C-alpha cells in the first residue's frame, strides 16, 4: 500500500470520522415576548450569524433566537442575554471560547428574528460576521454596523445610519412615502445598490473613491456609471436626504416601477 493511501484512515480519525464532517448542526430555538414603550432604545450585539429586524404596530418586542453548534455542550454554552428596562432593551450574545487546538467543533452561531415597534429607536446593531436585515421601520431610527457580510434595509422610512466594512449593502423600497427621514449608508470594501420607486422625491448624494456611481434617475452619462459622484435632487418635492458612499466599490441607484 502506498504511503498516501496509508494516510487516509489517519486523516479521517483526526477529523473525528470522515462521516461526521457532513453532519448538520444541532439547533435550539427560544422565543420571548415583552411589552415595551414604543419610545425605548434598543441595543443588539453579537459575533456570528444573522440579525433580522421587523417593525410592526404593536407595543411589544418579540425575540426569536436560534442557536446552532455541532455539540450539545457547545450549544448549551451559548448565552442569549436580554435585558428589558423602562427606557432601554439590550440583547447580547456570549459565545464559548474557541478551542485552542485542532479542528474539533469550533462552531457557534445565533440567528435572531426580532420584531419591534415600527417607531423604535435602534441605537446600536453590531454584528461581526453574517447578515443584517432591517424591514419596516417607519418614523424610528437605526444605527447598524457590520464587519463582514451583507446588510439589507427594506421599506424603512426612518433615519438610517448603515456601515459595512467588507461585503455588500442593499437598500430597497416597494413604495415611497413622502415623510421626513434620512439615509447615511457607507461601505469600505464592496458595492452598494439602492432600489427606489420612480415616483420618489429625494436628494441624492452618492460617491465612490475608487469605483463608479450610476443612477437610473439622471442623465445618460450618469446612468452608465461613468462618474465618481452624483449630487442632485430628484422629483418634484423636497423629500429625504440619501447619502451613499463607497471607498472601494461601486454604487448603483436602480429605478423600479418607472
């Protein structure tokens, strides 16, 4: 038997069995509901996984947390800490430490689905790796930062401050509401796309330091992405301020339902 064939059983043993490498992770789901004042502030922080936030018209917050790991011990050591105070709600995740040696069970993620009053002030959303989506905030505000992954904001008519270090950032609207709000979206490395209805009115300031900016709402040169910056007012009304900035990447403003 050749030396390479002799190594196969050894490698399988080191990885705790070849068959185990394709096992599905264990899951544990918890759901909690709290009555809150619509004006309370929210803070949400964690390391890995996803955070999905939805606005609704009830004075309650619902939190669903799905913990995932490849062993029961590691699953039970993931702690979801929810603190509800009269003026604030804090959701934090504490993960067990990574093993120092080997490749054995370095897993641990939590996926959150959080439903909050649509007028909420979400003062901090922090995620290191994964996906953040925010949907249906109307009249409230969101300050969200993501280190690596993708960030989505959908039908949010509130003040948004969105920051991504590596990955992608998308803004999308199925309809338009002429109300007072603002958007400040920035990405260091990656591209930004915004999907906005053709009947919208807004002030657009979009720029890229090293890439190109394209907008369906402007002239042919700017539609083709031949400029590094667009600063213009679109529509007949004043509308909100939409600021988009990419350091290394492109910016695309797409007109929907023109």
